[in-house]
C-alpha cells in the first residue's frame, strides 16, 4: 500500500518538522510519497532531498493564493493507492496511516473522504491537546457565498460518522481522488473547502469524519499570502465570482460532478448554497443526511442569519420617570415576533434616555420570516407595560 501525502507551506512555516513527524508516526514509512509546494524565496531545505519527496518552490513574487499551491502539490500524484492532504504546521497520531486506511475499509465506500478539523498542538512544548476527542466541522452561517465552519468536539462519539464539509488541512481518500477531483488553482482561499465538498460529493464521494483525532495543527499566527500581496482582494473577489460560476454550472474544468446534483447535496447536508441558507439540523450539528418529509417542512426548516440596522422616532416612544426596560422586537408584516432583544439600563442606557434612535441587531430566524418592522414597548417599574409603538424597517 502506498500513500501520497501532499502539503503546502507559505514562507517555509514548519515544513521539515511536519514531514518528519508524519514519517515518524506512520506504521509504514516506506509507503509514504510526498508532494510539497513551498511558496518561499529561500532555497529548499536539504532535509527534503529524498527520492520519495518531490518539492516545487514557488518564489513569493509568483504567488497566486492557496488554491494555486494546493493544485501544484496535488499534481505530483503518481498513482499511489491513497491520498492524504495536510498543511504545514501539523503533527500526527501514532499509526495514523494504518488507522485511516482501516477507516476507509470500515465505511465500505469505493469513493470516500475521511476529513476532520485538526486538533490543536502547542508549538511551545509540542503537546498534543485533547488526544482522545476528535473535532467535527460545524457550520454556523453564510459569510458571503460560503458558510463559516468552526471545529466542535465530537464528545461521546465512538464510531465513524458522515460529515457535511471537508477540512482543507486533513483529507484522506483513495488516491484517484487527486485526478478525479483536482484542486481549482483559481480559487484563492475562503471558497476552497466549499468547492471541494460540493465537487467531491457530486462526483460520488461519501464524506466521513473519524471519531479519533489523526491530525494536530499549530493554530497560532502564521504568515499568509494576503499579508504580502497588496492586491489580494482582487484575487479574493475573482475567487468568489468563480465559486458562483461553479454553482451555476458555468465551469468546464473544475466543475460539479454528474453522479449527484447540487440538490442532492442540499438534501444531504442541509446547506443551500445558491440560496445561502442552512437547515436547523445542520446548525445544531446532527449527523447528515438531514430529515426530509415534504417540501413545505423542508422550507420551514431553513434558518437565516440577519445583521440589520433599525431606527425609530424617540418622540413616539411613551415616556415615564421609571423605565424598567423596553421590549424591543423585530416583527414580520403580520406582527409576529421574529426576534426579541429587550433594551436594559446596563447595556442600553443611551437608548432608554432617548439619546440614540438606532441600533444594529443580529439574530437567527426561519428563512421564511421576513423582518418588516421593529416594535418598542416600554415597561415602567410602577405602571407595567406602556403603549407599544412600531416603526418600519
């Protein structure tokens, strides 16, 4: 059995220690073949001079972003049985190779990915943190055209589970994934995980997460491409537009697969990329696939995050000498409460003293609920609820 380990690094961050630990913690070091794309001006470290380590150095002046580097490293695949995508600045569990190969055997899928957010390791003392609990990729909300992902502990889980999203620094699969789902070099950064998840799934790959941590990552600050590139935002904007082209089926290369559809991914994951909505099951972290009963219930299960500015006329809010608090609610056009965030003295003194007349509110609600107005009802310590006033949003 052979494993192709492909890795990227920027400005030489922790390259040699990562490769060394990957080798030292494996059961069969002779099975490992490395493909490295190093974006740096310094020469390639002599420690990487080995027949099973292929390295491409990209000078910083030629950098194009993370997707470009991933693509260059992945192209070094030479028919190995398995593929392991990692990041520089990582450490590994003992026998990671044997355990991940066994995981693919257990899930029994001819096309499968094992992917988790890496646990943390402390670069000061080398300690691997939380060695007995793996992490899952938890989706939270859409930021632009892709969902934000955050690692959350898989507490109490003792079996391999399905997962919604890949994690760029830890993907283990059959080797052919490198050729069947090559990285798009024109994606800059934020869209890479979403594109890899969608493309792998629609190509027929099943997504799984391990219940044991295999990879540990140094999450401390590291040099990133955008810190050196004054035009990074142009690449980022182009990347977001390209991801929209992926969703719309406008990419000839690096497009979606034909084994499953974008709708299939939506029903599996609970993530509606074109609509930028997320199902309640996905937000609570339940194992996919999501439960589908009928279209009406499915639509009602979508949640949406709002971040809106609301304003009101203080003169229309009933006055009194002993405000306790203001009921402050966002309502739909029928007067149903979507979100309630009462204004209290300890944090909203300026509003209760009528020195400000606007506020930014953040809330999560059913996607079918459309904010239409803000309702304010002052409550007096002596008189209770006063008159309710409403203001259009």
